[in-house]
């Protein structure tokens, strides 16, 4: 079993840092709003993301993977996507040597409705994946020629 070092930067998220079930592939990341995050909100404890806008949401968590053969991937939650809230960069990558706070940039793709992010809301999920570091060898030509070769987009369709 691999171990990942985890720093809880804000005690209010501590109880959330676990797998929801034995079969869960990912850990939910929750919003950890500071007082300055709520300055222009519609609710006292939340932040309003207007249509087309983004919000950098702190999670109150940092990790140190330490193993160069592993990384963490930040993925969207399907429940958020159904409301038009996506990760601004579609997915996030946490390298094995990163130790800063995990921050998730949420984007509101809804054209009409604003979205309120409240403290403690589940905003994304984090999964750990193996990473390979193959040796890259520069060649003039590939050692094997495939049927597809350098065929580009749509080259395998009929």
C-alpha cells in the first residue's frame, strides 16, 4: 500500500479527507473558502460564479506524493458538470514533488445561471495514477513501420 503525506491547511476540511467507500477510486476535494473569497458573494458563506466566469477555489489541502512513479489527477465531479460547472483546465495534474495547496479553478459554462460555491461543497475529485518515465531515443526513422504510419485525424475511419 502506497502512502501519501497530507497536510490539512484548514481544520474545517479534516473530516472530508477520506475515500467515501471502499470501492471509491477518488477522494472528493471540498471548497475551503477564506473570508476574502466571499467578498462579492450572494450568500454570506459562498462565492458566486457568474456565467462565463471562473473562480480559484482553495481546498485547504496539500499533499506530497514523493514517488516519481506516481501523480495525482484532479477530475471534475459529474454532479457539478450537469450544472455547467467544470474545471477551467478540464483536468489538473499534481506532480510528485509539488507540496503547495491544491487549488481548483472552477468555470461556470452556464449561459444564464450563476452558481454559488459554499464552504465545504464537494468541488472536484482526486485520483492517484502510476507514471512511467521511458527513455526517449532520437532516431532518423522508426524501427518498425505500421499500417497507419503518419496518417492523421480520421485516417482510420471509413
